[in-house]
């Protein structure tokens, strides 16, 4: 939203620079000669109005040339000054000369109002209407004009505002197109970000699979070449470890409500397929755990279950402060896993049983 607003501000800032230049040219190029050449009932009033309008343009330049939005106080004060100057300039002219060449403020004032109220279209239309109604009231105050004079006044009024209204329409169109272009660019950026994230995730999965297969392929090659004996207990343990790791790896890519329990269940299922009697207990509600932390938490489960001979017990405990996974199995005593930076692992041997526990504290994540 902020980028769309910035795009709209850019359009208004650019158009105001154009309006400052146009207003200056129109005031000093087209309005100054009638001011100097025509006779006025109150010349000082006309000159004061001319100077006031020039001052409004000069003050606005301080913000416009820096491409900054006009302050509200400047807009309010400038609009009041412009309307007052328009009234004074019109009042200084003889009634029968209004809406004619001496009435230089009729069209010029609209450009000043456009400069001040470009980004406030409804207010601009209201103020322009007020200006025209006031000018028409002063025109009619001298008496009811004939049809020719009334037609000439209408043509002059239309000619004074039609270009200004066209500028408003053009600005609105450019503003809308700029916002649409910004929205399209934002959507393209989001798509590019998603594509890059998907590519990174895919590369990460490839690396992960490659790492798992890298430890599995030598085992498969050894079995195929006859270098490893399938009846050997160490070979069977290595096969069980590889199978459990692959089952967990496949489970990591599933979209499930409870990924941690789903991955542990995959490890339990792999052990049960080997004939291990596994009891599985879960305590606590679902806790969001980052994928890398889940991988480190389930590492001891993979190690212990792959080494279990016939029996194992797996328990998952989750609280608001930490997540624990404990495994007790009748496994060989030389199974050791190390702690990582985020997950603490404890290992102990109790008679014929091996106990592994992985703990993750949230405040350390």
C-alpha cells in the first residue's frame, strides 16, 4: 500500500511542477499585459490581487520543486488568498467589462487552485464552482445582460475551466495507471520471491536426499557386490538405520497438522516393520517446531530404533517451554549421538537397555 501511495504522490509531484511553470507563464505572460493596459475602477486593488497570486505561486515553489506534498495549512491559506484575490480583481473591473479581456483573473485563478488542490479533486471542483458563481454574481450585479453578453460570458467561463478540468482528468488517469503498474510490479516481485523460495527449498531437498542417499549407496553397493553379509548384525543395523532415515526423510515433506509426531511415527513404523515391538506415547498439545530442529530432535529416535533388537518405547513430551523425545530400546551400548547447537541429547545405558533423550528449549531457538 505504501508503494502505491508513493506512486500516486510521484504523479502529483510531477504534475505540480508542470503547473507551477504553466501558472507563472500564464500570469506574467498573458495576465500582466491586460493589467498594465486596461483602465480599472480601483487599479490598486487589481495590482494587489496580482501580487497576491504571484506570492502564492512563489510559496508553493518551495515544496513543489522539492517534490514534496503541500502542507494542509498552506493549502487552506493559499486557497483563501486565491479566492480573495479573484474577488478583488473582478471587483476592480467595471461591471460591463467582466468576463472580457480585462478580467484576467477569471482563468488564471483556476490554475492557482489547480496547483493547490490537485490531489483533492472534490474540493477543487467545489472551490472552482464557488469562484465561477462569485464571478457570475458580480457580473449580474450590474443588471440583467442581454443574450449576447450572457452567451459571451458563458463561453469565457467554459474556456477558462475546460483546460483545467482536462488537467484534472489526465492526472487522475495517470494516477490510476501508476497505481496499477505498481500493483503489477509488486505482484511480479512476489512471484519472483516465491519462485526463488521454491527453488531454494527444492535445492535444499535435493541436498538432503543426496546426503541420505550418499550414506545409503555404499551400503547397497556392498550388499550387491557381496562385500557385506546380510546375516551380519552390523550390516542389519546399518540397513535398519538407512531405512529409518529414508522413512523419516519422506515424512518431512508431508503436509500434516503435527509434523513432529508424524516424523516420529514414520520412524516407529520402520522399526515395527522389522519386528520390533514399539510402544509410543504422546503428551502435550501441538507445538510449532522448525524443520531443522525437528530433524535434530528425531535423530536420536532414528539411531535408537534402528539399533533396537526386539523392544522399544518412544515418548514425546511437549510443553510451552520445551519439547522432549525419549527412546528406551534393547539396543547395543555403543550407539552414541551428540548434542547440536539447538538440541541437547543425553545418552545412558541401563543394563541391556539404551536410553536416549533429545530436548529442545524454545528460548534457545
